[in-house]
């Protein structure tokens, strides 16, 4: 499961689920990213694990005018190999390392959301068939968002606008 998670309210903004373990997280990233971009068109930063620190993903994010923060491995080079976003991300890390790491550290909030979901709904899936596993995972994540919206309504006195069919 690859998720886009908002750092302010801990809401899940994009989900890509595959019960097939041969499909890697980087393959599922664009789907979750574009869902997040659709839900939050004014997205400023994308923070992610080192697994997403590859040239094509950083370029995909940069082309959307969003700043990528993916912690690169220690042996990477500035060679962009045609992906300008890669060079931009590495140069910003090299130019002002402390500020870059301060931004990157916010990524830990996503781990908090993972823990919240596991604590509330359990880590193991009950379903056996792959389509049902995907549905169970998505339902857990949607239920998490509904709970969070309830908390936001009460604590911040915010009234969300519920729409039908995304209209």
C-alpha cells in the first residue's frame, strides 16, 4: 500500500493498493501521487522514504511544480540522466542540508498514521482473496479518514462540505 498523507491533519489523500507483492512501491507511487495532487492542487512538498529517491520519481514530482524530499542513498551522483528534478533535489540538499533535513523530517508523520491505522484496525488482513484484501485495506484507510474528520470538526470547529460523486 502506498499512501499520500497530509501532515497537518493526518488525512490520507491518495491510496494505491496491490495485494500482489511482486508489484513494487515505486510502481504504485504515481497513482497515489496523482490522487493526492487532485485532492490538494496547491501541494508544496512531497516527502518520502529513500525508496522513492530515484530519478524518474523526483522528476515526476518536480514537473508538477512540487518540491520532492526523498532521502537519497549515500552513493548517488548529480548525474541527472535526463531527469532535471533529480539534480534540483540533490542540489537543494547539498546547498542547505540543515533546512532540507528539517523539511524531510516532517515525513515521520506518515509513520504516525500507519501506527494509528494498525492500532485501531489491526495489522493482519482477514480476507484471503486478493480483490478482497485490497478492499479491506482501502476500507480501513477510509475509516481512518472519517474518524480524523470527526476529530477535526470537534477540535477545530471546522465544518467539512460533503459532496456526492466528487461534485
